[in-house]
C-alpha cells in the first residue's frame, strides 16, 4: 500500500513538474519596428528575438511584424491581409503582444473612430482562438520626424488615448513603450525605426512587464 501511495505521489509530482515547465508561447504582432527594420541584423537584434533571449527557455517568442502594417482595415497595408496575421493563429500562442498604430498615424490613414472599431475587431478576432490567449496592448514608440507622413502628434494625442480606452474597456494590460523610448532620439537613426539599442530597450521593457506577472 505504501509502495502504491509512493508511485501515485511520484506521478502527481511529475505531472506538476511538466505543467510548471510548459513553454509559454508569445506572438509579437506589429509593423516594421517589430519586424526589425532599422537594426543591422533582424534575426538577431529585432525586439522579439531579444525578448526571447531575455525571457529564457520558459518562453518561445515569434516575430509577426510586417513592414508598413496598419491596424486599420482600410490603411495602406492592413495587417489583416498579411501572412503575419495568420501566423498568429497557426502559432496558437498563450500571449499576443500587439504593437500597431505608428503607420495608422499617417496622413492618408488616420481615422480615430475607424481605428477604435478595427482595434476592437482584432481583439474580438483573437478571442476566437481556442486557447484564449492573453492580449497585451503595446503603446507605440515616439516618432522623431514625419517620414512617410507618420505623425507623432497623432500618435500621442490620437492613437495612444484610443489604445488606453480600448484596453480599459476590454480589461487588457498595456505596456507603455512611448514613455520608455521618449527622450531617446539618438536610438532612432531615421527618426522612426529604433536601432539595436532601441530595440533592446523595447524588449527589456516588455520583458519587465511580463515578468511582473
């Protein structure tokens, strides 16, 4: 009887150990900043790759960034029709980090009401994933010039307030990359895309937020 009890306890212990060592899968959905434009070596220095390194073996991070991507469905490159969007579903992640909004601030794209509607739509769409992943909204980094008509004023006074409202309405967490990357113009050689130092700061900020949980 004692031997049987020992075996049962051993099995329970093994199951508990296996569950505690389950890999947490993270999908990073975003634009060129997520993809890694602006860094020397995307497969080594993009923020999702650095995030994967910082978090360690317990996590597996997938880069789902697409250059020029917008959250807006009628933007000049909607993430909705990009392979990276569908890669999120194929990956079946535990956590989805959404870092979009920079390209939505472009003159030809910005529409506050549509942005809010389409952001709610993407949250609802990811909510259909059977695993019910945790969705985290990343506030965009600052834009230090108006390249490609990207507008920091719209990011600050339009995109970010919309994201905070949406997060509150859906009880979602936010990660404030705008504040963390403010006053770091030197990390943005072209004014829009962070270099390796900027990408690492994004990754460290995200990792710090995740590791608090």
